[in-house]
C-alpha cells in the first residue's frame, strides 16, 4: 500500500505546485474562458487545469510504467492526443469561437482505435449460469471497446458545467475503481486509479466553488478517457456480470444523466452535440439550488452508487 500512497501524494503535489504557475501563464497569454450567456462566471477563467492534471498523470505514469510495453506507449500517445485536441477546442473558446465537433470526434475515435489495437479490448463475458467464458465476435469487441472509450470521454466532458463537478465525479469514480482493482489484484489498474485520484483532488483545491481555474475541454476529455482506460484495463478484464456493472455504477450519474440528455435533445429535434442547459446540474440549479448544493448533491449521489457497486463486489467476492 505504501507505493500507492506515494503515488497519490506525488500526483497531488505536482498539480498543487504547477497549477498556479499555469494559471499565471494562462492569464498572461489570454488562455481564458470568457463569460457568455450560457456560462455564468463573472470574469475570465484560466483554462489550464486539465493540462496540470495531464502532466501530473503522464509524469508519474512514465516513471512507474515506462515505455517498454506497446500498451504503455499507446496509453501515453492516445491520452496526449485526446488532451491536445481539447486544448485546441479551449483555444477557440478563448477567441469567442466554437471549435467544430468533427475533428474532436475523429481524434477521440482514432485514439480509441489505437488503444484497441494495442490490446485494450473488451473481449468477452463470463456466462453467469455455467461459468464459461464467452468470447465475443471481433466486430462486437471492436464496437463495444470503442463505444465505451468514446462514451465515457463524452459524458465526463458534458458533466463539466459547474465548479468542482467533473473533478469531484472523477475523484469518486477513480477511488471506486482503485478499491475494485485492489480487491481483484490488478496492480496496474490500481496504480493508474490512485494517480488519477491524486491529480483530481489537487485540481479541486483550485476548482472548488468559487473556482480559480477551469479544467477546460482538455481536462474533461483527458479525465473521461483515462477513466475508460482504467475500466477496460481493470474491471472489464474480469468479464463477469458484477465486474462489468461496477464501472457503470461508479460513473452512474454522468452516464444515466447524459443518456437522458441525448434522448431529450433528439425528441426536441435539437442537435445531440449542441451545448445547452439540459444536464442534471443545470436542472437542479433551475429548481433553486446554488452551485455548492448542486455539486454536493450530485457527488453524494455518485458516492451512493459507488458504495452500492462495492457492496455488490463484496457480496460476490
């Protein structure tokens, strides 16, 4: 456990130390998110929080895992791709422009394909009735793996609408996946999870309401993509009904809320990727809750779902 504690502390400290420097640089070059009719913050906010978390994660990942295995190389390359396309998206925001959705979708899917080719695959499931392992057809393996990685990246991105929300959800989800990985003896997945926990908690020091920095699309995309990788490398490898259910519960709030949002937009004839105020945090705000109350409510809901997943794991261990 000592190595996980060290990884947590170091990832936390890296973010705590470099974020103020990045914030100062962001203000200097104008890399800030300006208030709009949809975004209610009162002043330009630096969009460098995601870069800080990415650097913390990648530095520790390289130190601990290195680049000896093709899968490790793929993780570094793909997370960098996803983060970088988010930086470009954020840059457009600093200019008051909208970055087209297609380049971001293409890069995220390409990154997911690279990971798939490296061996990060949802390959099959254990039959709960006879214990036999059922290998899925290659086409279905591909579709499910890519959909999971792209989908989780998207739901975390869409959840980034209030101070501390996406970071809080990620910290809770990655903590849950850390406990699950420990219980399953999956040391690599556990290490990635605890590094992510440290990075997000360090970021929340500056992002809790009232925020001093935003993670930007670079951060939201990065967090979602890493969570998807951890689940594929950990819980999904067990391929039992319970192990597959756990990531869905750990990420239950953003997953189920954004399914609702997609259906709502489709029924109303709106573009699915057109940003609006349909997410649960905006709906709660419209009911009179303030930012702190909304974030606390959603995080508590995430904790409850995560605890349910851990209880299910314990009962089936």
